[in-house]
């Protein structure tokens, strides 16, 4: 590893060292940490504020900021009742979301709650790796996962998530970063555009009710720019086939624009209605409160293991997983 800034910035209670790496290209700088393979900060030169919510203290990512800029998985989002079905066999996962009994973001041993290994880094890119052992959290199969961040020539932050397994299993990781473009305390000055004609209605436990429904004439129609609803937390259906890069959404505020492109079939958009990190403070020296940032999460559709009609997140030996997403902050014309 060379031409990158790598330091040990914290030690966890179990004695694990959290490493931090800084990558840069042009006027873009990204700070990354091994805990959760998280994006800790994203900056443009000459701009006083960062664009990714987070904390300068890496230990905060082991607690109140565990989902800030992290990779979540091995299956992101919610699995209803923690019930996973594989080859007609039902597997009971940890019901980590106490209020609903769902398994959320892989449970207590999920990717965002563990220290990854920094395996490669240079001036413009860094790669993190983690092994999710067979049976950990009751997920079947040993999964070898990697997260590679790179600042592209045009200044976009490109994230490649890959994974292989030694037996058939479910694998659907996601990036869980919160964004605020104008440096304010909330999203009141932001506008959101989502390039999706359908979305997934959900029940009170945030589990999809069934097939996608049109966004037209609903509160989920973001095909033209408007302010994000304060209680938004839904999956938008981009396509039913993974693989080709497409523009998923655009967020605008002040003089800045975030354009998100992805190969994934869905996009979870969460306007941070339940955020409350108090007393822990973020980059701006204050706790993050409700609607402090918007989470943009390229992903498979939620609860896909229990919906045979959804795009399948199953992988098997010889069938590797790969996702590429681009997060590009630019100044508006």
C-alpha cells in the first residue's frame, strides 16, 4: 500500500484497531475507516462543510453512528420476522429490530457492526474485506465480501461491492450513507428527484406488502424535483434486472447537486426521520436530529428472500455478486 494516508485512529473494547485511510483526486477528498468499511467524510476543496454525515471520532461508528456511511449486510434492509427461506428450508435469524421482530441490516453481527480489513490502498482508491462465517447470525454459508472505494477522474466516489459464497445463500449488501449538501441542520433546503415509476408499499413494520405500485398520484412521486417528505423510508423500484448502470436519483441543495447512479434494482430513500445521535456530535459539532440528512441506499428490494416474485438476491459457488454505485457531488450550473 502506498501513496495514501493510513493511520490507526481508535481501538475498540475488544482490542481491534480501527484504521483510517484518506483518498483524493482533484478537489475531492474521501475519508474512510475500517469499522463498517464506512465513508467517514467527503469534502470538496474550498467548501467549509462536508457532504456526508458522520463523526471525526471513529469510535462513534461502533455506537450511535453505526449506520452512518457504512456497508450493511449480508442482507441489507429488513427481513420479515427474521425469517429466511433457502431451498424450502426456513431459517430463523436474529430479530434485531425489537419493535417489529424483523432482522435489520444483518443483525448484531452485520457488516456495519464489525471491523473490516484494509487490504489495498493508493492515492485514489481503497479496498476493504470481511469474512462472514457460515452460521454467523444464522446466515448460511461463508461469504467473502469486499468494498472498494475509488475517486473517479470526474470526481465521483465509486463504490464496488463484491461477494462470493461457498454454498447457496442470500447476499444483498448496501451502502448506508447520509447526505446533507448545504451544511444546514436539516433537509428543508433540499430537493429530491427519483427516477422510478414504481415503489413498494409497506406495512407498519416496514415490510413490503406485495408487488410494486405506480408512484403516480401518490406522495412517492419524485419524478420531478421536490422536498423529501420527513417520514420517507421506502424502496423505489428502478428495474427488475441487475447489471446495467442507471441514474437512480438526484439531490440538490444550495449550489450543490448529488447524482447517484447504480447497477442495483432498487433504491431505499430514508429522510432520517428517526435520527437522534445526542449527546454524540457530528462533523459540525452538534448532534444530528431528525431529518439532518437523507440516506440513499442502492439495494435489492427489501425482504426479497420471502418474495419469490422479486429480483433474487441468491448467490452460490461460481455465481459471484457485484454492485457498482457512483455518488457524484458537483456544483450546480
